[in-house]
C-alpha cells in the first residue's frame, strides 16, 4: 500500500509515467480523477515501500509560515521558488531522495557556476538534517522536451546540509556548460525514516517543473532506474516546487558565502570570500553598495532586528571584479 497524506492506494504492476503526459496540462489533467490518480501513483510494485511523506502532514506542525512574493533576482539566476518552504518532503522509509527542477536555458547564461539549495522547512525544525552530505547534479535534456526520463548527467559536486529550517540557501560551486534547450538541476541525499530534507515551496506552484526519484540505492545516471522512477511531484498529489536554484553569473573568480549569527538579541550577516588579494572591496546589498572593507576575506554587518530576504555580493574596488550573489533570509 502507498500512503500519501493519509490516503491508502493499492499498487498495480510496474507503470512508469512520463512528464510528457502532463507537460501542457489542461484543467482536466491537473484536476485528476481518483481513478487516474491511482494509476499514476502505481509507479511500480517496488515503490510501495518508498512512499513520500511531508514534514507538515507527518508532524502536524501548526507553526505559521509567512509566504513572500517571488523576488526579482539577477537574470542569470535560474529559480522557480519564492524563497519560502511551507513544507519539506522525504521518503517515508528513508533511502536516497533525488529532487530536481527543470529550466529552459537563458541565452547568454549557458555556463552554470553554482547551485543553491535550501533544506527542510521552518514549519518543522529538524537539527538532524544539518551535517548530512549530499550530491549536487546537473543534467542535460537531449531532446529538449523537459522530461528528465532521458536526462544525461553532466557533472556533480558535493555539499553538506547546514542551516536547515531557515530558508537559507547553501551554495555549492559547480562548473558545467549547457548545450541543450533545457536542463535539470538537483541533488541526491541519503535520509533516514522520519527525515524531510527536501524544502518544498507550496505558494503559487509552477506545475511540471519539479521532479522526484529515488529509493534504496539512488541512481542519478539513469533517473528511470530507481525504485521510484523519475516523475513530476504532482503525481503524488503534492503541489509545489523545490528550493533548488542554479546560477550562471560566473562570479569573476571570487566565491562568496554567507551565514547568519545571533548575539545579544542582534542578528549579524557574516560574509566570507576567497580569494582575498588585499586592497579593498565594496559590499553590495540588494544591488546597492553599503560600504567598503579590506579585501581580507571576511565582513559582518549588524542588521539588528531586521528580518526578510537580502542579497549580498562583494566587488573589488580597483578592477570591479565581483563575486557570486548570495541570498540570506532572516526571520
């Protein structure tokens, strides 16, 4: 039996749905009948033990989450989330969870330099997620149909989960050039039963753009060769998008990261970058220079009681070489 949000559905023999069935949805396709939903959920007999669960549904958290409107980010940032995770998703029995978003290539932004991922949800704070290793992956879409069933793995990079449940995006540097019309960006993470690593934005979802796969031994080289073959998240009656972004800004060779610390009731945004070559850098916040500091690789700003989402970047004052843009969210 597969249990999704309290519903029990009987599995049928192996059926592998493809995103092409839903790529251009009509109201009839989106509002599935009960019979169609049962058929779609019966991915395969093996999938019965690898059902998906959500943190909010499983734990019954009543913590309120304040949705935000989609923000304007640099044209080189690929994103379909609004920065807030109203929920988080994981495999009920644990295993390798593979999540990915599909994007159409922006002309002039074919070279991906980093991937940013938020983990967990503020609705269910779970410190056990911090420290979990994950693998970032980029795939091409050979036939350009937006269906990852034939996705070709381009490259991977390693990362470690931190700042779960805070809607903070953790950046992982990666290097790949996209030559196809569309591409996919995502991750593989090994999680235990009761863990919900995949941050899920349920506000104004964009359908048929977020996908799920995985099982006991996740296969990112062939996304169909999983206990849960790759399929749109909507197949499971879950409607939203992963908090997974890709950036093609390049960053001019300066790599910037950001964390938030609290002290005596104040919040501090701590920036760290490399290389630090001496001289000075301008600190850019939300597109405006807020000051200059020594190019020594670190800077912190006291934002007091400020909450919200802000972007930061550093640029050298002599050559105007700029880092990647990082996004910081404080509550």
